[in-house]
C-alpha cells in the first residue's frame, strides 16, 4: 500500500475514533491502541527499510550501475527522502497533511 493511500486510511480511522468517543466508554482505550498501532507501523516500516538496505546494498560491491538504473534509483531515493521528511514533519508538528506536489512525488508521478 502506498503512503498516500495509507494516510487516507488512517484519516478514516481517526474519524471512527471520534465517533467512538461520543458513543463508548472504551473510546479512550481504542484511541490509544490505534495510536500505538500507527507508531508501531512507522517503526516497523523504518526497520524494514534499513534491514533491506543493509542486506541489498553490499551486493552492489564491484557492480557498475548503468545510467538508466541510476535514474530509477534516484527517483526512488527522492521519494524515500520526501516520505522521511513528511514523517519527521508529522512527528514534530502533528500535521499529517500532504500537499499536491508531495502526493504526486509519493505516487511516483
């Protein structure tokens, strides 16, 4: 699932949590659980990325990366950087909004 789609799904979860707050005494616990799950999802995504890079990058030793491959990797690295900056911004400010330029970049457009 891409980041933009995941952000949309998370937004729906927040709306459901607010609905629960009005209707259930369990709402605070549900909300804490959802926030914990989101935190663990982000930590897991970071861990997976680092572990994969740690496994794959050494395999490039002695290999010449072609220009077309460099271009593809460059585009994907830009997407990763943008996603990381978005995560950092969201953690620091609580603002999870995605502007159109970032959304296009994250979708690979």
